[in-house]
């Protein structure tokens, strides 16, 4: 009882057993689990390290004598060396390291058993259902051992290691399932949040024990419990049935739950919703109490299914009745979030509305080293032609024509981050948001992407100064003509232009030395997943900003007037990024509201705050700026559109607008994504659900939503519809429209659950 707890209990005598750790890795690295444990567990609970069983591989004899990162270049392990002869001296060292880590695992397992096993175990469940690093299909009888990450876990870990290139087939040491369940009296808590984990939770709890369901090994332990959010429990039939039955009994069941249950029933039976019969309801455990609730009111079940059909039709009719002559502020946590959510409808919005875009974070975490390296290596510094075209032309442009330039001062002392002769200033010129004046609407004719052939640029023309407008023209020409060489050319120029800005470059020799420094010194010397210094973070953030600038340039949107990069301060790249601050993070958004006076604001709207951490924090920034507007009695009451993209999809009954889209528009979105977002083209930070570009996953979600609507309303509804967009729809985009108060209520509820208290 918390009332009996007068003080925090003494924890200094507790014993702690680490579950797993990447291999090889030093605890000094920010992505080490051991480093995390020491920082957030042992120090907080004041647990003595001598009472802990930890995975510190720097203590292995081989790593006492050799640098682990030289023994394992790129920190990758060839596990086949265990069973074959070494081919060279490096492999001999690696084979020795593998033998030592196997001995470490054997001793670790013995020590866990000697301690009596786990008395209290706290963990999560992975995208494949794993506990610790016991992946789907592992032998539940095995103990502590060296394993190789599967795809889902590699994707899940990519953000901490600078991309999936660094985590694909990466090794780790983990305690075994047998280790975890050794103590049959253990109290085991597995936590899961969000709908993405719901399927794995269902398999772990409801299906029989099987090696394909690692978490099911807990069935035989009476002290095992799952602590779940509502979203993570959606497939737990008995729990859902109980909740629905209780709500029906108390007459508190909401229309949304009723409609959702009926839609799920119809989809499972592959029947039109109005064709559901009384027998269908009575045979389904969750629909049964709804049937009883409804018929006790002396209402026919056909009336209820008819109401659901009307709701669905209204969703779709709203989707072909989009707003016109309004000012829309599109907010985005990351630079590709808007595109992956609803890019297919932008042609309509560009034609009939005034649009502004604000990207709240600088997004440097999503710009992998290998991307920068790949772009810089396109440039041949020994070629006079390349130097003249790529470097001299950018230097000739200078800064005088770039109205968006301003100065950035680092808040922290910079580490050594450039060649010794760089003579860098403490101020860094950058592009930033314009605060003066109202953006002029873009002429409608400029929004149409021309497919006309244009003459190639003659070399004599390439000697001109390379302005931003000229680079954008090269990009648009390359996109329209489907010439990858021109797209790459523009991309290279934009990256170099950002480098020129960050380092204040004015001379060709200095330009060359900065490029060589990054290629030959800075990136090669970084540990896998190591955080960049502040200047390189800033450089990468500017590169990401240039991606959206060129994306919208295809539609004639001027990045200097209609695109705003807020670079919120909470986005630091730390393992636990700080919570948003009202002055530093919310105030700029409020200022933007006042400047633009939007009629409609869009926001990433992940359920239960379980999307990327950044999505949740940006939602709170958008909400806090609206609270500030209310407190200052500003005349600002926009509609709110909540959107979702590749991290979560709306359940149909959670949305209020269903917008039909064509295969052509989805293909166009995919092409624009690949052309504009070079950082994401090779999917370095993919979803655990799909090993490839996010744009493909976005298309799949849209198509799946169309398939479900087609089941619910029947193919005839679409085939005979008078509206061609509905009739020919290949996918649907779902949005949730809210009034400001409704949105703020959701944000407050979410904030109370995630306990950010009074940080905003």
C-alpha cells in the first residue's frame, strides 16, 4: 500500500543481474546497455557494483591487450569462426575473442544459478516476441550465450547505432530463457505499450508454449505478469470481451467501441457490415454483449449495422470534400513524416489552399554517416572540372543572395572537429525560419510539374555561380526527366552548400581540406553509433532540411517563405532526450501560429505516445503553443488534423476522414520520396515490419485501408459510385479531425499517462 510507504525503500543491498549486451562494445559507449544500467539503475538505486553481475567485455583478456574495435572492425562478428580455422592473424584474434566470450557466458550462467536465479525480472517484449535477446525460434533450454540479431531487432536497434548497416547481423550476449525461468518463484514483469506489440502479446499469452513464441515460456511461472497499455492488449479476446460486457451492462459503452467491434466482426467474416446477421453477433464473444445491449432497447440489429454503414460512408464523403480557401500549417516531427502520411492529397491542397510547413526537429539522427560519405565521394577533388563546378561555383554565390542566412552560436564548447588549419569562427552561418512578412501564395501554374524535355546544361553554363534556385532547377529537371545523374548532381551541390555554410568556407583549398577531413579522419575515427560533435550534428540537420526544401520545390513551394525549420532544443540525440521546454520549444511554435493565423493545423497523432519519442514530444509542443494562445486570448481556433504514417495506422473507427487515393498518386509519392530523401533512400532506419524504404510501407497501409473499407461497404459501393475518385480508389488515407479543446484534452490525457508532469 503506497500510503504505508513513508520513504523510498533502501535498495543499496539489492543484487542486480544484467540481461544482455551487444558484443563487442565498451561500457563507455553511449549505446552500451551496461553504460545505461550504471547511469539509470545502479546510481539511482545506489546499488553497490560488487553486488552486481554485469557484462563488461573490456575485462576479457584479449581486450586487455588489444583494442576491441581493431579486433572486430565495424564491430561485426563472424560467428562461423567458432567452427573453422582462422585464415589470417586478424581472424586468429577474433577466434580467440569468441572462445573467451563463450567462456564468459558459461561462467555467467553458473553465477546466475549460484545466486538462485532472478528473484524479480523486469523486461519488455520485442517486435518478434523476444525477451532479452532470445529471438523467435530459439531453443528455450539454452542458457547465457552469444547470439546474432535477427532483422526485427536489427531494425529496432538501428537508431542507436547510426543505421541498420551497423546492426544487421550484429552480435550480442544474452541470458537464456532457461536462465530467466530458473527460479520458479520469481516475480516476472513484462511490459508492452502500443498496438505494434499487440500481436506478440496475444501470441505470448493466448497461444500454447512454442519456441516460435519465446515469451510463452512464462506460462508455467505463477509469478509472471504482463503490464500492458490498452493498445497492446487489443487482441486479448477474453479481456476485451470482459471490458465490452461490463460497459454494456453499465450502459456506458461508447459508439466508437460499438462501431469498432462491428467492423472487426465484418472484416473477420468478410461480409458487408449491413449483411451481418443476429447469428453473426451471437457467435462472436465480443459482439454478443453489444447485440444484447442493443436489442434490449427494442431496436433491430439492422438499424445498428445501418448506422455503422452511414458512419463509413460519411468518412469517405468527407474525404472527397476537403477544405478550400484555408490556411494550413502542416507540422512534422521529422522531415519525411508529412510525406509518408498524406503526400498523395497535396495536389488538391496546393491548388485550393495556402500551405505552410514547419519541421520541428533538425533530424540529424536520421542522417547516417554512410550517406554523407557516399555523397562526398562523388566529387573528384583532383578534377579541375569537378572543383570548378561543385566548389568554385558555390563559393562564387557567396551569401549575399541568401536571405534566409543567419548566425548560429554553439551553446557548448566544440571538440576538435576540423583540420588544424581551418581557422573556423565560433559562429556558423545557417538557413533558418523567416519571421518577417506574410508568405505570398504560390501561383497555381507553378505547382504543376512539367514533363517537357529541357536542353542539357552546356559546360560553359556551369561556370556560373551556383545559387539555391539554380540547384533546385537542376533537381526538378532531373526528376521530371527521370535522370538520376541530375538528381545526384543537385543532391551533391546541396550537401556541399550546407557544408560551406556550417564551416564558413570562402576558399577552394579550405573547401577541399574540410571534405578530406570528413572522409579521411572524422567519419573513419568514429565508433559505431557514436554521437557526432555539435557542428556535424548541425551540418546533418541542414542536409535533412535541404531534402524537404527540394521535395516541395517540385510543387513550386518557396522554402524561404513557406517552409519553417524550428530546430527544437529538446532534440539533442541523447539516449533520453530532455522534455520540451515552453520558452525554447513551444514559444517558437506559438510565434508561428500568430504569424500565420492557420485555419487548420496537422500533427503526428500516434496512439498512446508509442510512436517515436520525437512524435510524442512534438505533439506536446503543438498542444502547448495552443494552450498559450488560449491563455493570451489570441483569436486562434484552428481545426486539428491528426495523422499517422508508417509507425501506426488508424483503426477505421478512430478516424473521421477517409481520403481516396490512386495508385498513380502513391507511385508518385514513392518516386518523390526516393528522389528527395537521399538519407532514407537505402532505408538505414527501417521499420521492423519491412526491410526497405518507408514509402513502400506507407503505400501498404493505404492499400490495406482500402481493402478493409471494400469489405465493409461491398465492392458494388465503389464500382457504381458516381464520384470517380471513390470509384477508382486504390488506397485510403485516414485522418482524425478535432476541435482545439478535443485535441488538448487528448494531449493532457497522454501527458498525464507518460508523466511529464509540469515540464511544459
